[in-house]
């Protein structure tokens, strides 16, 4: 009984650490985006997802139908892609730091997506919900 409780507490602790790390990564991604923003076209009228350190930030996003999402690579070296695999779309070209790729989400639904080179090993995947 005691060990079960302990295991649960340990698991909860690990989960808390995990989510805190995800938050930190997205905070770093946001700070990095602010640094490079002036090298990019205006983000007015688009919703920005940042690609950073094998994460999409935010990992879960809800937008209205008709929204164009701009995926911006805010890493320092790594190139990434966006692949709406389950929606049957082709993977985007790989894009490098301070480059981006855009996709207009016109139809409602759940769009899980991933980064071609990093989803398997680094778990770089996320979901956009269009409502
Ligand atoms: Cu990637």
C-alpha cells in the first residue's frame, strides 16, 4: 500500500516536472520569437506557432476556420518541417531558423501534425483544432 502511494506520488512528481519543462521551452520559444520577429513579415492576420527545441509552441492550439497558421522556426540551427500526415497532406519543405511555412485551415476538425525529421525520436508533434 505504502509503495503504491509512493509510486503514485513519484509519477505525479515526474508529470509535474514534465509539464513545467514544456512550459519553459515555450517561454524560451516566445522570447526567441520576439528577438527574430523583425526579420519576418508582419504576423498580423496570422496565428503563429513556434518551432523550437523539438517542440511546437503551443502544442495544442484552437483556431477558427479560415485561420492561416504560420509555423516559424525560432531555433538556432535545426531545420524542421510540418506534416499534416493524418489529413493526408504532403510534408512541407524543411525550413531553417527564421524561416516559416504557412497553412490555411479552412475546414473544421482535429489536425494532429508532426515534424518529419523529429517526430519519431524526439516526439515533435502537436495538434491544431479548427472550429
Ligand atoms: Cu523538427
